[in-house]
């Protein structure tokens, strides 16, 4: 399986994701420049955290106009797994692959800590290795992670089982404690917490491992069909 | 505006307002130039000869430090010191103060302090792996102090979080003397392979000088001079001397420079960041190190504003700029390389062999002075110190009064300097890069070196109360305390960087504090074989003539050879035995409890037995490498009562202890002591090893209580109550109107 890690100017979790794929599931992975227009040969797309374009204007707003975006949208239509973490989640909402928006944390401060997340949907290609309702320990690090969507959208994503992770307790003011959502088709996941920082006990938690294992396993199942 | 002529400068003594003395001006005119300097030249001399750039008041004292050990690859004089960690790898680290800018424009002042120290690291070719900071504020009882604390912390986070380097640790203390003059020291640690080290040199005739990064604006002009002056009520709003930071730009610049050094090392001769005194300091120092000369064409310098004068261009401290010295044949390659990274790179000059610093604007020579005059001939002042009246030789110790141990214990845990700093450090991304093994809030922070078994431990320390009551021993204590932090995590201390924050050195009492405390630090670091490889001096930290406490900050790094040996401070298992290593003495001068009960600190400190300290460090490292202990915490402010509490808080485990000492000794601050916990299985082997260097004082419990018995009383505190006081103290003060 071959992963693309998209690198925008200002991305800063790109290398962490690269190592995550390489070291945890030993899959192929390449860093892809935001000016590229082809992702031929790649099976999955990872959009890393960071401050693309310095978060100027609005987080993710300028990255949404980079050349690679069109290609990412095509990959989404093709049903390839696309995972946006932190700034990656913000970009996915900016380009309309996921509903809602990420606003400034209600406390108006950046927050970095390892938090409890509840797995709300373990039937996705990103979470199949987790148990439903499992509590996992994953770090967050964001200033704009306060997820918002209107009531109609909230009902819709609830009804469609699109809420994949919730914070076990309110950390930033997100609607319904939402930490991660998936698109209706089930191949685009955006989340604020950083599973790539939770792959080894020595750095505090390895609860993120199952996410990368899920993606790999789902891929293998598809290939072997 | 037309600039004053050389004669007018001499006549009106304009140079005085830029920090040059009459004597210094005469030296420049008579001995160095043999003519009067023009406006631009006067400006260049005034910044290059400021304390901030020339260390003219402190050089003589700084020579006391030893910068040698078998591990040192480069010491002071470079952007940062370099220390070998084996396997062809090294760490590069330095700390820098940004006190003055942070006092007037706290967010940007602190942010650009972080940006500046990061540039010092990647300009050597190293990849930054961690940031730390040491902050000292006034008491959290007035709105302005809270504003400074809030903004400074968010400036530090704003820069570090965006550029993507974890802020893993540091220290924060509070004391009234820092009210209008906060201390903001930032440290950066980088990792490098030996062969990748680059130095800031402009060598080789006709090699080109290339400017990379942000455009030059009018911000930060005379920042270095400003940093070498005191604050008063009427002189505290020099906001124009503060720079504005752009971490996004620096991220581009950092990644590009590191890639350039790794992939195209042969293109470049030298690389240097533009920090204090901007273009003049960086280029002149590059030429000075190489013994060369330079020609600069100011018309080529990218400018953000129109009609900038040579003076403004040369002195601007606009951020996120670098200078390279390159081989001419790679000119186009280098420009293309940076253009691809969205960065401007422009040739602004070339290397000559005549030792001259020649600057042109619109075809006219605007500066023609010898490099050596600018860099090497800065005056050096030997001040004479006078012992301040408060310093006493009396051996008398403060006697704490403890009516209720419970009350005093809880009160100490709620003191801002003791209590949890989570309110602040939670806003720093401490985990990015996924290498942080021990996070903020511990004795030392630990970052692993990916693809090896190694880890680097680091800490920032400096208890200025101790330095205030007794500069020499307080200075020794700062080194011992930092080393204790590293040793407690299982690391061998390998190097020091410092920030020396003091008042006006022209005052004999201040100079005495400076000299004595540096002597103390130098003595301790030599004795423990921990070289001082880089550092920074910040003087003139005064407001309305009242100086801050003498506040040296020790930034220390340590090496952990095997990451499996990392030890943390929290108790791990109920039933584990608790030992106190090191003797507790009647020592309360300069302590937290003295501050709490007297609202002041005074008295002298007892001599430190450095032989004993050294052997104790070796003992702790041995019991750690023999895997005999489950936790280790060093004792510092607040003494045993606080150390036991903090060990209990981490994993919410209680303890039951009995000590053979008077109650007040629970708050003694005798240095180089440790609390360790040991599983019963290891008891015998552990006790054989420590001999009479420590004593069993109790065991870890899981009943949510902290219980302690002394020879004259007994106290029990609910763990939850203690945690809520300790954790909530700062956020409570910050939110109170």
C-alpha cells in the first residue's frame, strides 16, 4: 500500500505522519509537494497538521487553493482513503469534502494535552480495528479545533453515523464534543487529535496504532477481493 | 530628512543617545578611523559596541567559565555551542534573553525571542528538536503583570507551535522585582551530524554575500542598544525598537537552510542568522571570523519600506533573515533553490581581502571602516564590585514557624512559584515531532533521538532568591539544581548554556552580584565537568533604578544512553518503598518558606560540599542504570514536603512517611537531595548500593492520602484536595480581577 503525505508551506506534522506510516505499518510513503497535480499510484492520502500558509486569512483557507487540491478531490471521488489531521481536517472542511468548520477554541487559547476520545463508529476503514465505544488516549494540539455545524447538518451527520470520534469531555467547545467526522461515502476522515503522535508507549500512548492498522487492513481486504 | 554631518554629530554629541560615551567616540575618531565617523558609521559603532553585541561590561567576567570537556566540538563565539553525543551525532544549543522587548511589547517580544534562538540553531546546520524557556514575572496580583504573563506565554506558544518545534520544558517564577521588567529567556536544542556543522564565516576572495528571507523594514532599529539601557517611567515605551515575528516565514527559512546544508553543502562557505543589530552584526562578524573584508551594495537589500537610509537598513532588526557566503559559480543555483521555497535570495555583496567594511548606496560609499575596529576593538570595561549591604556573613538561619503542618504544607503547594504551571505550558505544543518522552512539568524534559537508543534530557533552572541572598553559593546552586534535575531523569549532564540577567553593571553592587554569581556557577560547572558552551548576557534590567534579583539561568543538557533507563518523578506502584537520598540540614535562608512567612528572603547560605554532590550524582545514575528504582525526583523549592507531594500527584498515589527530623525540616532547601521509590523486590540490592547515603522514609499508598510523621508532629492531607490547590493556584490568580 502506498501513502501520500501532502506538504503545504507551513505543514509541520508531515514528517511525523511519514514516520508513522513507515515505522508503524511499514507501508510505502512519499511526501508530495502542494504544487503536484497527480497522485497516480497512491492508495491513500494523508493531509498533515501544521499551520499551512501560517494560518493567514483563516486556517486552511489558502491551502484550499493549492494545485494538489483538485487531485485530492478526484481521489475522494475514486473512493481512496483520505485522512486529514488537525490542519488537515481544517483543509478538508474548507474544500467541502467534509461539512462544518473549525473555529477558535472557546477558551481562546491553544491547547496541547493527551485526551480521552470515544470511538463512536468502528465500522469505518479508518477505525475497524477499534471497538465501538472504546476510550482511546490521543494527543491534541490546536488553537482552532472548535468544531461547528448547524443543527440540520448535525442531525444529518448523526443520522448517517458520520461522527467517528468524540472528546470524552468538552475541551474546546466543539458541537456535541465532536473530535472527528467522516464523509457520507466513508472514505474521507477529518479529526483534530493526532493519532500519529500516539504510536509508541515510550512517547505516552500507542492508541493511534489501530488507526493506521485499520487503513492498511481495509486496503488489503479490498485488494484481495 | 537630511542626516547630520560628521561634525554635527561630534558637536551635538548625538552619539550619546545611541549609547556611545564621549571616550568611545573619541577612540573611534582618533584611534580607529583617524577622522570623524559619518552618521551611518556612528550608528554601526554604537550598536556593535553596545553591551548586547560586544559584551564590553561582562567579557572580563565571562572568562571565568570553562568551555572545555572531551565532548565539546564548539564553544562560545559561534551562534551556538556544540556537544558530541556519540555515533557522529552532536547537539547544538543556546539560550537567549528577550527581556527588554517583552517588557514593552510582550507578545512580539517573546515570540521574536523564540524565533531568534531557533535561527541560532539552524544557522549551524542543525535541526531544532526542542524549545525551553525560563520566565520570571512580578507577583500575579496586578492586571499589568497578568497581561505580561498572558501575552508573553502566548507569544512563545504562537511562534513555537506554528514553526513546529516542541516546547518541552522550562521554569516560571514570580517575585515583585520582576513586575515591570519580566525575564524572558528562551533556549533551543538542535541535533546535527558532525560533518554537517556550518560556521558563520565569510571566507574566500570574491565569494558572494547572499541575503535570504524576509524583507528589511524599519522595525527593531537600535534594538541592541535599547537592550543595553534601563527602564524608567519615562523611558518604557520604545515599541519601535521591538521586532515583529512571522513564524511561517521562519519555517520556510529553516526548512530551506537545513536542506541546503544537507544537500548542497559545497555551495556555501558560511551561514549566519541576522539577530541583534541585524545586517551589520551578522556580516561584520562573518568577516571578522574569517579575517576578511566585505563590500555591500545596499540597493540590492530587499526593502519593505521606501527611502530607507543606510543607517536604517544596516541596523534594522527585521526578523527571519539569514546571510550566506557562497561560491560565485553557484549563484543561480542558490537563487533558484530559495525561489522554489517561496523565499527571496539576493546577492548583496562580496568578500574582499582588505579587512575593510565598505558599504555602497546608489554608487556612493556610505561606510568605509576597518572590520576589526567594529568587531574586535570594542572597549572592555573592568568594573569594581562592592558588596551590597544586605549580604551577610552571619550563619544564622531563618526559623520557620509551623503551627499546623497541614496548613503550611497546603499553603506552600499553592504558592505560584511552587504550584503547577500547567495553565501556561498547556498552550505550548510539547509533543510535535512525536519524540517527547518526558513532557513539561517534570524535573527535566526528555526528547528521544529517533533511530537510536539515545535521548536528550534538558532543563532550565535558576533560583534567583538563592542568588540574591548569596550570589556565589546561589550561583553554585543554580548549576547543582539543574544537574540534579537531569540526573533524576537518568541523564549524564553534558553541557550548559546560560542567560545572565542582571541590573545595571555600572553600579558596583550589581557588578558584585554579577561577578560573584558567575564565579559560583563557573566553579560548580568546572567541578562537575559540565562546560559552558554558549550563552547570553542581559544587563540593565532595572525599573526606576530598582534592579531585578540577580537572575542567572542555567540551561543544561544531558545524555541518556539508553532510553529504557529514563526515570520520571511520579510514584508508580502502591507498596513501593520511599527513600530520601542526601542529608537534610537546617537551611531556610532564601527558601520558599522564608518568602512565605517573612515576605522577603535574607541571610547567608551554607557552603556546598561539591565532592559530596558529585558522588551523589554518580550514585543516583548508578541506581538508575541498574534499574533499581521506579521514580526519582529532586528536591528544590519547598523541600521534601513539595517533592513528596509532586511525586504523589503524577499518578494519584498517596504515601505514608516518617522522618527522623523536626517538622520545619520538611521545608528545608538543602540542595542535591532526591526522593526515590523502590519496589520491594529491589530493596536489598538498592540498600546495599546506597549504604548510608539515604534512608527509607515510608511507602507509596493508594488510599488518596498523603501522611507524614516527624519527630514532633503528624499530618495527613487528602490527595485530591492538595492536587486541586496545587493545580488551580495559577489559573485562579490569573482569572481573579
